[in-house]
């Protein structure tokens, strides 16, 4: 089956820094795909290229066979690509309800109140809808941002460090939520918590110095010596 999203030979340099240096990625419909690598490997720049927030210098990006390489970010959202940020991007002076309502309205979904209630319930924030978003803890702001992403009804949901700031109990709920998104939504997960990555990902792409070091199943990646040396710290497959 043809991939839902394909990025081929992407480049993005900032002066002498080759943040993304010929990296490629393919996402199958309905898969949970993790993007990992050391700090400075180019992960955030790479997903910026995919979402349209960072311009591509060379290479090609396709969504369902359509060339979207030079579409701006807001047009990619309309095509079905939602990106939650490494740093929260909620509207702090609006209520939790209103933050999600804006995303529901953007997606053109009917039954606004019910849609908002559904998405807040999915992320465990049903009891927080009247609170100002800025008064939430950092972890709850991340969950609110996830609800906003889900409200866009994306075909591809890009999650950048989604478990940062979450309590252990919230991480378990997050994993259950992401597992429940398949097969309707394709998830690209950028995550440093390797337990989360290994539990969730169907496939993993490893970046290092802006280039793809390895692609494979969690078991493949655990056993890859180059990945161990560059990122996993030499842990063997039993760790």
C-alpha cells in the first residue's frame, strides 16, 4: 500500500549548520511512527518542514500523492496535518473550552459543544473546561494542546515531546489515547521517553546530525549498534 505521507531528501541549512541534511521519511496510513535522536539531531526542524512552519530548501513532500512541498502551514492544516508544539501553544487568556472550540470551528465540525466535550474527555480534561488555559499546569496545557490537535480531525497528527511535563499516571493515559487513534489517524511522535516510544511505535526513524541513521521496528532499533552508539547509550536489546 502506498504511504500516506512521504518526505524525500529534505534539506534545511542555517548558515553552516545542516539541521536537516538529506533526510527522508514515509508514513503509512494508521501507523504510529516515532522520530528519535540525540539533542540537536534535527528532529524539530524536520517536523517543521513537514508541517510547513519551516521552508524546505530542497527535497519533496507528498501527502496522499499530492505535492505539498511549498504549501504554507495553514494550508497543510486544511489538508489534514496537525502539529502540536514542543512548547505549548494554547491561548492562555481563553478558557479550556474556548481553546478547543476554536479548533473545532477551524475544522468545520458540527455540534460544537458536543465535539469540545468529546475531545476534552479523551484527554482527561472534562472537569477543567471553565478554567483559563493559562492557569493549567504545564502538563495539563500539553493535554489541552493535544485536544486541540484532535479537534482538527487530522489525517496526520505530529506530536512534539507530548509527554514532557506529564505525571506517570498521565503518561499511561496518553499512551492509551494514542493507541486508540489508530487506524483512523496517522501519528508521528517526537519523544525522548524511550519507554513511551518502544511501547507505542510501530516503526521508528532515528535522526543524527540531520540525517537518517536507521529505520525499523522497535526491536530493530534496540538491536542496531549504530543507534546504540549514537543515541541509546550502548544499552542492549534486553534493556
